[in-house]
C-alpha cells in the first residue's frame, strides 16, 4: 500500500486532508479525525496544538524542543492501549500536523518516529523527524581530540523543576550556514526560537552537536525576560505560529527569515513577511 504524500511545511486544514486521503470526515465534523489523532488506511494522522488548548478544552503541554516534539496522547491514553501500541510499533506511518493558534490551518511537519516514550497517563512521546545533517571537516582541518560520552547509568532519578524568571531567546546560525541548509540565501538567516532559564547552558547544549573546530555555530542574538515559564512559553508559541503561518518555519523551533526582519521576530512576529 502506498504511503500518503504531503508537502513538508505546507498548510492544511482537516477537511482538506480528509479529502486528500479519502477519509469519510471530508464532508462533516466529528469522530477521531477531529479529536487529536486518527488511524486511516493503515496510517496515523496526529493533529497537534502546541502551546494552546484544543477546541475540546484539553490543554496538553505539547511543546517543541529544538526539532523534536514533546507530545501527549489523549487524556486516558496508556502505552498498552491498541492505538498507542500500534503507533509506537513503527509498523505504521505517522504523519504529524501542528499549529499554535486555533482556527488556523495545520503545518505538516513530516513523518515521525518515537525516540522517547514515558509510560504515563496520558502517554508522553518525543517525536523526531528526519535525520540531522552533520558538518564535515574539510581537508587540512585539525582533527578533534577523541572523547566519549558518560557511561550508562541505572536506577531511579528524581528531577525537580522550579518555575521562575525565564528567557525567550532568538539564536542565529553563524558561519557558512548555507552548507547545512542549502535553501539559505545571503539575505536570510537561519534562526531558532526557544525558552530557557539558563542561557549559557542552553547555548552550550545546542552547539555541543557540532564537532570541535566547526565554522558553524549558534550565536545568541536577542532575548526577552519573563517572570514565569508559562508566560515565556505562551509568547514562544505565538511567535512560532507567526513564523509557521508566514511559511518561514523549516521545522520545530527553526526558521529562515531575512536579516532585515530579525529585530521583529521576538515582538510577537510582527513584521515577519511570507516566504517569497
């Protein structure tokens, strides 16, 4: 059976998608197609609100963490329910569509793969999309010193999270970024929008994935401070949605914008123009 094909970063409404795949909800509303996720013709379709409650009033803490999506199943979902078990089995294609504002179309993020699952109710899943490009060291480059990550650990870990002052940040990919993102032009910048309560740590985490000596790295460009994580999270969602609707998003918290519009990004996306 052929897998349905959609254009990544393209905007779709639920009725449009239902018509494209021949789903009976194309001409009506209701059912699984309109309540989070549904299976049709051997494929799963996830319709995800990020940073905003759904029309049913459910407010899940779905959020982007870089290019990966932290997502929650339906209210009573468990890891052993048939639909969730099938979704996590990798036996069925999973298409993810997301938005941060109600009554707007969804953006197609692509086919997803679960890279982390928490056995909670509702189930929490971290979805990944595609494979990241790794910079290649050129000839004559100094070889990095060999090092390993930490050894495996076992046992119970407890994590305590505190609310408090939180930064909304805008980072720019510095250096020959067009070698990583072919569609990047000289007049545009590759950016990341996110939130953190520790800017130096977050910047180090993002740059850790680049090999030592790489000419490409993330640089902090602009920040706004909020007195709570929730306030920063809500504004982050509004900005990501402005980028999404302007078709500037290239996935998750990443986007391409003209250099002339960088100062507008953290002001709720005002001044961001559509992709030309």
